[in-house]
């Protein structure tokens, strides 16, 4: 028993000599700068030991001792430990999930004589995460280039004075340019964008036109026309009304011939609900939907016609939860009529098929 005790005390003695236990031979000296986590702050001694290790003394979210801000974000359930420089620019930001450090962001700035930030770089655990380049005019910041870095490479996005995207270039991790989009804008006298063109590797791929409706108390802009150009496969042009509904669709083949040109017509009731929808090719009605809406504005049934023939009709009921559901669908073919009923959960309750004389066959 005595022997064991002796060995133990030798071990303890050795550990004391190896550790930062030279407490007797050196008074810890602070290297000045405070470090912080979600709960505590400390400074480091030149020997590497944490000293002045104590809890933050928070007022609101600010600790006056270490000068870090500690804030909990209830939405994403993480804690931010942040520090700002004398110009109130964020210089470090650690993000914690409980005690686990998820991100360790540090920031570098290039600032002009007027105090404007020209360049901002963010590093996460020492790896570059993004770089912003800012430009200014009399009205303030007017242009920036954003470079975002991921494991797969980087994306460089350039914006103009109107904050519209003008360039988007994506590089893979070997530095190969894999996406090269250029955006062009045409504005009206009011400075509103009326047309946007997108080029991919200098080839036009998309045109969007915008239409503005003026109201007494303002205006609303919607995209009224979109053209998509396909590589060696012609184009698709689509036109929209102010409700966002498709009104015309033109498919043009590579040789310039028109594959189809559909017109879509809508009739709205006083509530703005569609009561009739038609798809036409020339004068021919390809498809027509008739919606029957009751005095409460609830759709109670609809019919679908194709090339003038009734192909489907449905009854809509209101469930116990107050929500409408399709309770019966009747599908017509040349030879048959199939009646399917559904419950509120959308499950089939019954299914019956009749021949053209009305005899039940299935
Ligand atoms: Zn020390
Ligand atoms: Zn503190």
C-alpha cells in the first residue's frame, strides 16, 4: 500500500513541472487582445495559457470587458459572437450551435480616405468565403462585384448602378469557366426596365419584356413576353396578361417554320375568377374549360371540351373541414363513360364504366 502511494506522488510532481505550472517562476502577462466564446472571455499569456478567464458581463448583448457582442438568433437557433472595429465594421463573427463552433468568420476591408469600404473579404476557418468590391457615386454605392467561393469553385457576379445583375461567371474548382451569362437591359424614360436580354457564352438565350400598368396611386410592372432560344432547336415565345396567365405560345423551329401558335383566352367574373378558358390554334378551339362558380365564389363543377367534344366533367363538394374537393369525375371517350367518385381525402370510393348505350360494363 505504501509503495503505491509513493509512485502516485512522483507522477503528480512530474505533471506539475511539465504543465504551465511555472506559476512560481513567471507572473502571467496578457498579450492584450481578448478572445471570446458564447459564455466567457479570456486573454492569452505568452506561455499560451488562458488567463483572466471569466464570464461575459453583458449589457444588452454587449460585453464591455472583451468588447464582443453575443446574440442568439431564435430563428436559426444559433449564437453569434461578434466583434467590430473602431469604424463599426464587423471584423470577426463566430457562429455557434450550442457549444459547437459552426463558422469562424473573419473580415478584411480596404477603406478609402472618405471611410468608404472599397473591398471586403470574408474568410471562414481561414478559407476565403466571399469578396465584395464596392463602387460609389454621389448617390452612394452604385456597383459591386461579388465573388463567392464554394467547394466546387467560385461564382463572380457583377451589378450595375441600378443593382441589376450584368454578368454571372461560374468557375469549377479547376478554374474552368462553366457558366458565362451576360445581362442587357433597356429602360424607358422613367428608368424602368422594359426589356432584359440574357446571353450565355455570347449567344442570346432569353428575352423578357416588361409592361407597366399605371394606377392612380402607383404602377405595377409584369413580364408580358418571354422568348427562350434553344441551341440548334429554334425558340419558344410566350406572352402573358397582367394576371400572369399565358395568352399566346409560339414554337418556332430552327429553320424558321412555326410548329404551333396557340392563343389562350380567359373570361373572368367580377371577382377575377376564371369562368372560361380556351386554347385556340387559328380559329379552332383545341381545348376549353368551363368553370361553374356559385354565388359564394366557390367552383362547384367544371367541364373540359377537346376539339368540341366533352371529355371530362367534375363535381366539386365542400368537405367537413370547409375545403373544396373533387367528389365526382366523369370521363368520356368515343365508346365509354367512366364515373369515379372520391372522398374528402382524395381516395376513390367507386368506379363505374358504362358503354355508349348506358349499360354498366365494369
Ligand atoms: Zn503564463
Ligand atoms: Zn466578455
